[in-house]
């Protein structure tokens, strides 16, 4: 037993020595992707130990530890990440280690709710997984590119392991640079990938975390991480910073520790696991997530054309029918209302001010709705109906007409047998050009709308809803 322990200790020290060698071999800063899961915890902990073992004058280059916050993370996981990042940063400063921790988030126009409720994207599926790029990869890449522009080149240090899957192993091998510990980043020029635990087996990971180094150098306890895994029935969800790795991972939702609202997986094991282990306050989240998954293909809630107005068909012969477009405005209103009601219901004992959707996302959604024809400006009212209070809404975002003008216009459209939605679209385009002296592009935009398949859908051969 003692012999085994000593052997594994020296194995990890050999890894730390390798990390030292790579760290000291050049000036390129490191960016570590930390997901809060076991593999990236091992990497951060090994790097932390390595830096501690260096002399002060050797700790020259910066190590950035970044975590992604999609803004729809499973609540207990994101709390644990926040706590760990804070502890690492505090201890790093105390020990004079060149460590900086950061959280990377999607921009407001690319959050889950802005796209789903604001634009009507149907909830993600394996075949239409619009979320990972926008919410995880792009924000992390922005951070990396910022460092590339500052330092010329950077090295991404990732907790990927060959054992995870054959395709993962293949991808790692393909990108390896001959005679180097580094791999080429699949899409970012001047970024390289270093996977220090690529050859680790699962046992090596848990051995290191629970036997060798159960207490982290920044003061937290790896048994808490282990408990989180057990309670959430979780697998691993890496912070995905490379599109190729994303593909080999299948989905960050396939493994757990993903977003609480993820509909890429059949069942949200993390939420179910947490609820089963006593965190019953998360039940409304699970109910909402299941409801969202259940309405995805409801034809009544979806437009009959794509966002650009084109129509398409699915199925063959008698089964041939019109494909589905984004959620209708009514569906988006319904989803928002239900989300706010869920938010009101959730009582997070660890974070009393916990919100499911942020105010800047609500403002973004309101703007998108008005642009897409919500002239009644329904969002402030929906918020009021749920919370009984008015937020400080931007007056400039108001719709172009008041309610009596809208009714008049609707009547005129009816009398003249003109589609009211079409007129709305045209007026919205016109509105976007108000104030410009040269209105180049206006006519083209009008034409685009007038030529859309959906405007002529009744005349499309074989049209069937
Ligand atoms: S966990 Fe699910 S919803 Fe979140 S980014 Fe991954 S696939 Fe998308």
C-alpha cells in the first residue's frame, strides 16, 4: 500500500517536472481551461504545485485560468467554480504566483435566452446545437485572441485525456507537433494546445485528487468535488475551447456539468441527481427544462418559414410537410412568462438573489421583439404580470405606434386584404433607415421581404402545413 502510494507520488512529481520544463522553455503565456470538473481540476492543481516549486525569479510568465459561464449553468456547479476561482486567486496572490483567474461569458446578443426567447431559436438539439459555439467557444476564443494580440502566441493548457474516447485520442494525435509536447490549435492561429494529462487513466485522476492531493493548495477539499459528482450523477463537461474537441466530445451536454436548461441530452442527470440528493429547491428548474423540451416540436408554436422567410419541406410522399421555423412571437412570450414564473418560484438557499435571466437579456429580448413586430411592446407587461413591478425600461426602444394607431392600421390591412405582418416588416425596415440622408439598401431590403417564399406560400406547389 505504502509502496503504491510512493510510486504514484513519484508519477505525479514526474508530471510536475514535465510541466516545469514546458513552462520554462519559452515566454508564451498559458491559458488553462477550467470547467470545475475532475480533469481540469487535476491540471490546475498540478500547475499550481509546479509554480510553487519554482524559484521566484523563474515565475515569469503569466498563467490565466479561465472558466466559462454560459449564464445558464447548473447553479451548484457555477457556485463551486466561483468559489474555487476566488480561492485560487487569493492563494496565488499570497504565494506570489503569476496566476490570474477569469470568467468568460457570452455577449448579451448571444446568450441562451436572447437567442431562444429573443429570436425564437428552437431549443438546441444534437443536430442543431447552436449554443456551444456562441456561449462557450466564442467567449473563450475572444479571451485567447486578446492574449495572442498582446503576447504574439499563447499556449492553451487543457485537461483532455486520450482514454475518454477513441476519436478524442485520434484528434489529439493528429494535432501533435513532432518532437514537441504541444499540439496545434485546430482553428486559432498562434495558439497551441498542451494536454499534460493526455495519457492519464481515470484512476490516475481520482488517485491524484483523493489520495495524493485531497486538500488543494488553495485550501478547498477535493472530496467536495467528488461529492458534487456523486450527487449530480455527473460525468465530465470540459470547458470546450477548440471546435474540433467539441465535435469529438459529442456535446458538452452528453456528459454532465452542463447548462441546467440543456435539451441536447434526453434527461438532465445533474439536476435529477442534485434533487435526489436533497436539493429539492431545484425542482422548478427541472420542470421548466422538461417543459421546454416537450414544446420544441409543437407546430402551433413555430413559424412556417425560416428566419429569412424561406420555406422548406421535410418527409416524403404523403408525409411531406412544411418544415418548422423559429418560435412564433406568441410562443416566445409564453416561454418568457413561464421562465419568470419559475424564477420567482426558485428559492436558492445559497444565493438569495439568484436569477434565471438577467436584466440586460430582458432588454435585449424586448428590443428584438419590437424589431420583429411586437408593436404592443409586450415584454414590460409580462414582467409586470409576474413580478408586479415595472423595471426601468428604455423609452427609446418603444414601438413606432400606439395601440389605437396599430388597430387602425390592422383594420386598413383587413379592408384591403393585405397581410398585416408583412406591412409591419416593411415599416420596421423603413424605421431602421429614419434619419439617414442616403438610404442605400432600403429598396433591396423591401424587395427581399416581398420576395420571401412565405409571402407567396399559398401559391407554392404542394404547400401543406
Ligand atoms: S450544456 Fe447543452 S445547452 Fe449548454 S452549451 Fe452544452 S449543449 Fe448547449
